């Protein structure tokens, strides 16, 4: 695939499908955030449809598209339901993206998908629909897809992306051709950083840990601010600092109404990974510049504590979709983990 880095096996398989004209009509691209699932879907679509420059206009990370998605969070639910979110700069390529304050794939979006599935291609043999984040569809929205998955129109290719395919209904997995994308090797990441002319490339690559999307999109100043808060949270939860050391961070996080809990949980995962690496004597770590603050914590807490903390973060990720308050959720995290044996 042109201008795509890493995951060569997946790329070769897709190219082979095109070359032999044996294309599965339902594809599932899974893997960690930022490894290029939606990017690969767009590159694949461009190979089949042409018009790559139009298809790339639907990249959800583009500033204009991100602004549309963020603005819709302020809309009432009724308005979003009456005007389901999709992007379609190319007439035969449609992207359905998570919508609303909880960033979910909605039932109205899936109804729109079903209604448009029967439309013939404007040019060529194919129409391609991308559901970018099918794991963010609730059970009702996912179930509404099944009729299309069972009997897709002969001109339709449906591509879905997900972090973990096992979060999906088995009926969706069983009807899809799976592609598991992994984190990129170091040289692939260096090639990507050079091609994109990234600033602070060494730090970006270390933090991204094989995720080109993260390396590209990471706002280092914002990340450092969130990391300072999450490091304070872990030091309190691990019993290194008194509970009061967390409170100023809790108040600051609560005041930042536009920031989502997910953005803090992603930083928590990275810090917990580094603590586990340090306790195992593995180097380097992703947050090498704060090693001196992480090492005392790695000596203080046990593997069981880190596992319990990670499990609690997993639970918070699922609770995010119920719109829980950031500061309350993180306060509870500190309290619960602080009470556990170290």
C-alpha cells in the first residue's frame, strides 16, 4: 500500500486480494490505537476506487474533521440522531465515526449505513464503508448491522476497525475477515518520523512505542501536564505520598471540562507499564525523563498491586461510556489502590 508504514503482511494480503480479484466483503482491522487501522482502510479503498486525495480528506485526525466531531458533542441527542455523523468526500467511500460526548457509534448511523448500502457505485464496481471504531457501538447498534453482514449487496465492501476484536459480538467477528495489526518495529517508526519530519523525534518514538498515530498526534506539553497529575495519583495510590498531594491535581482536572477521562487513563496505562518494566529491571522505559520519580514507586508496589491497578483502569475505560465524572473516578482509584497491600 502506498505511503503506509509497517504491518507488511496485512498489506501484502490486501494487495493479493486485489490482484486476484477475490475480495472479502467484510474486513475487520484490529490492533492498538494509532497503528494505522483506518489509514490502511483508506489506502485499500484508494487502490480499488482511485481518488486517494479525496479519500484522505476523511481522515478523522485532520483538524477540520476533529472540529466537526468536537462541535457535535454540544448538540442535543435529538439533533445528532436526526443528522447522523458520516464523512464522504469521495462519492463511493463513506466513513462512520464515533459521535457525541461519549464517542459512540449510534443506531441512527447504522440505520443510515443500511439505507445507503443498496446504492450503486457512482463509478467502478465498489462502494466501501468504513466504521472507524465498531467496538464503540452498543449492542443494539451492532445488531442492526447483522442483516448487512449476512447478505451484503454485491458491490459493497464493509471495513470495521476495533482495538480488541473480542470486545465485539461473535456474530460480527464470525462474518468478517480478520486483520490483526501490530505495533511497528523501530526502523519502521524511524522511517515514519523522518517522512513526517516530526519534532522531538526520539521522545515521540519512545512514548509512541510502535504507534505512528500517537507519534504524529501527541501534544507533548499537554501530555506532560496530564502525566504530572497521573504520576501524583499513582504516588498517592501507592502510598508514597499523603492523600492531600493528589487533591490539587483532582481540582485542576475537574476544572478542565473539555478534557475527557480517557485522555488521562491512556497516560495511566503508560505509567503503569513503565513501573512494571522498572520492577523487572527492563530498560529503557517510555517515560525515561521521569525515571527518578517512577523508580521509588516500582520498588514500593508489588506485581499484584500493578495488576490490580491495571484492572481498575480497564474498568474505568468501560465506565467512560456512562459519562462518569473524571475527578470522582480518579479520586476513587486513589482511595481503592491506596488500601491494597503493597
